[in-house]
C-alpha cells in the first residue's frame, strides 16, 4: 500500500548485499508492479557503502579487465562501475519485460547509483563527484521541480479557465435556457459513457486468452512452486512452526532467519507472467495499439469538451483554450 502511493521509488542496498541478497530484488519487483499500476514514474537502485572493499581479496577474485590495479581507489571505482553496468542491464531487462516499450521509466539513462556517504564527508579515498551523492541530489531536485512545474501549470490553467467561465456567466439573459442545455448535455454524456464502456470491454477482451493460459500454467505448476517456497533447510526441525506461521498470516510470512515466504504471489506468478505484457499494452501512454485504452479516454474527453464549448458558444461565450482545458 505504501509503494502504491510513491511517484518515485529508490531501492537501497549496501554493497555487500546487492550481489547475493534477495530483499532488494523483492523490492525492485514490487516497484516495477507499482510502475505497471501507473502512479510510479521512476525507479532506481541505490547501492551504498561502496567505499568498503578489501583490496587483497578483490584482487584475488578479480575476473575483469587487464589493467593493473595500483590502489584502493582504483579498485573501488572499477568495482562500482562494474556493478552499475551489471545491475543497470538486469534492471533494464526486467523493465523491458514488464512495461511497455515507451514507458517513461525506461527512458532513464541511470537506474543504478553507487554512493558512499562516508567518503562524501571525509574524501579520503574518493572525490565528492565520485561518491555520486551530488548526482542523487540533482536527481531529487530535478524530480521535485518537474512535479511542481506540472502542478503549477495545472492549477494556473484551471484557475484561469474558472475566471473566464465566471466572466461568461455574468450575463443573465440566457439563464432560462440553462436547464434545457444541461438536460441535453446529460443525455450526451450518458451516450458517450456507454460508448466508452464498450471500448473498455473491447480493450480488456485481449486479456482473456493470456489470463486463461496463465491460470492453466498456475494449476499445473503450483505443487512445484509450493515445494520451492517451503524449503526444509534444517530438515524437519521447526518446519511445522513455519507452516503454522504461513497459515496464520494468510500465506505471507517474513521470518527473521529464513527468506520471506509469499505463497500467494508465488502461485499466481505464472498468471502475471502471461497477462503483464498485455496489461501494460492496455495502459500504455505512447504509441497507440488496438488494445490501448488511453485513446478512447482521450476521445471521450475531447468530445465532451467540444460539446460543452458548443453550448458555450451558443450562449455567447468566447472561445478560449484555457476555458476548454478547464471544462
């Protein structure tokens, strides 16, 4: 519920957990689902404590690059760049599978940030720019300015349109005909709503076949999925307690020692795998396709605006784009 209210989501994980941990992967998956639902506009992975590195161990396990590493700083920068490239590629692949190709979040050039707060203040190893905290600050500033710009533009347009409408309604000579205009407008809106409902049904008809296929896949694979979720890492010791906790929590159990268990998500994942691309296509905001919903909503909005402007012109209004936008 909290994630659904976010317009920008940062998933934060330290450098030691980003390669093998599961928590940030789960959060990234939830963040992508928030993007699918439409409110979230941006996702990023922030890797912290990137100054922590044991140089002899890193050099021993180093598998990339032919250039010799001569200092701790060079090793940290090389590892950070490698993690950025690797995680950026993985995250982009996930977004590409789950979201429409023209989704705004996929246009972001940087999806991964490797930061070090300690080095930002001390600068014993890295420069201020190399800690990438200034980039995060710029990222926040840019998003806030964009949000405020869109909000102010919307409010000013609505206020200006309202003032123009108020000025138009100062004339009282057409008041006796207002009831007739309103009843005609109501009938017009009801007809357009019926057409919009039919268009929505046609859009969502494309999801029926993938949904049925996903349900079949879920039915055939649920035993294997449940077996993978309920792993007996220590034999039967404490296993009944885990099962009891899962049942009491309606299929979701976050253990302090074991990996998080979510049976509901696991057994329905085959369904989401089938319907996610279609669902994303229905709500895509870019190039329209036969199943895209937004053009039908835009057509409904424009037809309603034109009808109201037609009534307004008949009543002596002057055509104005702000007034039309407000309507």
